[in-house]
């Protein structure tokens, strides 16, 4: 797997030699009361499995071979309209999606950088250019950052958005400290699971998902992760961020805040299953989650831009199509768009 180096992947995942034997110490990102998902130092998934450690990373890296990805895949970028009255989504790439809904423009987990890594010289690199050139973005009213892994929280991109639009960033507990330390004057709105934040006429509720966080080797799970339920004038949108299926519990929690006109659901970065299943769901689980949350439509995310794991680049959408057929779901209701792909979502 030529794009996945041990150094770059360990940094991107926040796994280091000390990760499995860290001594409990103060949390530099967040201080707050103990809860059902915070033990006073670290956040955790209630009833769920913790992330794998460095020994398992070595077992994966040296014991298994991943599929070969192409060096690059051609992209036809699109230039979005300034505002859209209905509900339109444009796939930028990986987890980055532009949601245009009832006149509001919302960016989910924006990444325009070449690599998703703490290192400029190593780590997963793009095989697809962004589906929207940064300079062609319309004015952005809100940015949603689901957690602090490098393929979701890209400081370089967030700095550019702040400089251009002074855009409000909505993110879960602890991530605000990272952003304030990296971006002078950043406009960040922070919340816990269940909290509701209002930005530019849009109400955003932070919801539980099954994942974890880290920016380095000593800050595992010091900041929270989440999904988002977004109430827009054109209907409700569920943005799942990263999640393991976790027996469907994240989707059951989300269903209580629906109904959703659209869900943005991850389908990639799932192989090998013994390593990834607790943090990244596979396409079959994504289809089950789609049914469980009760959304009318879904957009597939988290595939095809950065090689993070072992599966072939085209495998996630291929397996998604098979899973939809097996579940007797119309394929037009759950789409895997290429970067630059645009979808006017039906009511």
C-alpha cells in the first residue's frame, strides 16, 4: 500500500509508541464534570469498544497488504451557485461536503490540503483534487467539524475559511481549545452531545457517534467527537462524521431528532475489519444505519480521496450498490457521488 506509511498513518490516527501505556494526566483541551461519556480526563463511547493501540497498528502494517490505489483520478470540479432555495449537496471529497439548504451554505469537515497528516512530507495524500476549487466556494455561513482527526479537522483549510468569511465553526467539546490555539480570533461554537447551537438561521444539534480523537500520541480522546443534526429551511440533514456502527446505537440516537431529508453517511476506510470495525463502518452497516435513522435520502462519504485503509478505491461504492439491492432500497436514494458531483435532493 504505497500511500500508507507507518509514520504518516500513526500520526493521522494519533497512535504512537506511548499510546497504549499513557499515564493519566490533566486534559489540556477540556475540563468539565464527569458524565456518561467523560471520565474527568478522557471522553469515551458508553458501552462501546476503545480504539486499537500501537501493537495492533504494527500487526496491521506489517502483517497485511492493502489494495493498490491509482496515483490520481481525474476530477471535473464544479462552481456552485451562491445560494440555493432547495436542498443541494456537492461532494468535495472524502468527508468534505457543501450543503446548500434554504439559502444557507454549510461546509462539513472541510479539507483542501494535499495530505491528511501532522507531517507535510508523509501520510495519506490526495488521489482526487477537491470537487470545488477553494476560490470558487460561495460565502459559507457555518462549518461543522465532527472531530479532530486530520482527515476531518484541517487547520490550514480552516484558517483560509476564517480569513475569508470569519465563518462560525461548530464542533464538540475540547476541539475549541485546539482551534483557538491555531487560529487567531476564530469564531468557534462548542457543545456537548445533545446541545443545540444556532448559527445564521440554522439550528445544529450535536449527537453521539462511536469514534475517538487525537492530534498526536499523547492526547487520545481528550476532545469529543460527534454527528450533527442540522435543521435548515429546506429540511433536516444528518451529518454523521466518522462512526462505527456500534449495533446501530448512533443511528437510533439520531432518529429521535429526525425526520431527515438527507443523511451524510460514511462508507469507507473499513478494512481490515478486525482493526477498523469499532471506528469505521462498512457499506452494509451504512445501509443498515440509513434504515435505522429514517432518512429519506443519503449521500455516501469518507471514501475514494485518501487511502487510509486496505480496501480498493472503488470497493466501497460497489459494495454499497450490492447492499442497497439486498435491502431493496432504490439506488437513487443513497448515492456515492464523485468529487464535483452535485445532487438536488428530492423532497
